[in-house]
C-alpha cells in the first residue's frame, strides 16, 4: 500500500510543535526572519512555505522586523463602534506612525488587528502582552509614556 499523501507520525508531531516553536523564536528575536523560518524548517522537516503560511496566518507572529513594543489595536465591530479609530489617531499623533509601521528608534510598532478577545472592554489594545481596555484617545499619551 502506498504512503503517498499520508502523513507520518513524525510530521504530525512536528506540526504540533510548530506554533510553540514560532512563539519561542518570536520571544527570542522579536520577529520571525527568513533565517529563523528556514532554521525551523530544517529542525521540523516541514517545508518553508508551510511554516511561512502558519506564521503569516496569525497576527501575533510578525515576519517583518518589529519594534521593541508592539501595539495591537483591536478593529473588531465593538471596538470600532466605540472609537477604535480615535485611539489609532491618538497613537499616530503621539508616535508619528501609521498601522504597519515602526518608529524610527524601533521602540514601537503599530498594528490594527481583527480581534484581541476583549470585546467587553472596547475599545481595546495590547502593548506586548498587556491589555488596555475602555480606551479613550486622551488616555493614549499617558499609556505610551510609561513605555518610554
């Protein structure tokens, strides 16, 4: 019987280990460079395209260089209805960057993401692993100052 198209137990185990490995590399490097992804492909036996596909599927796994502090502003409907765009506008004013950009000193990167799971605290954002909810544009300057 041919094994073509069937997965071996080792490839399934490697897939199960991929997401934790990507998270660990992100913690070590603050982004997932081509070198990091290629190294993971070699370690796991998975293709580079498969690893790249997984890493680009998740907003929390940046494959481009990111700032020391990654700001993720939720853009889901509850946040949008409660002025997430005003929050982004305040961040843009304070840092001089748009979503998808990093400050010149590489201290901050700004991303607008689909959901951070904090609809009950809309509008919300995360800076690194810290959640900030019930935001107003006026609170942004004080929050950002605590990271400078």
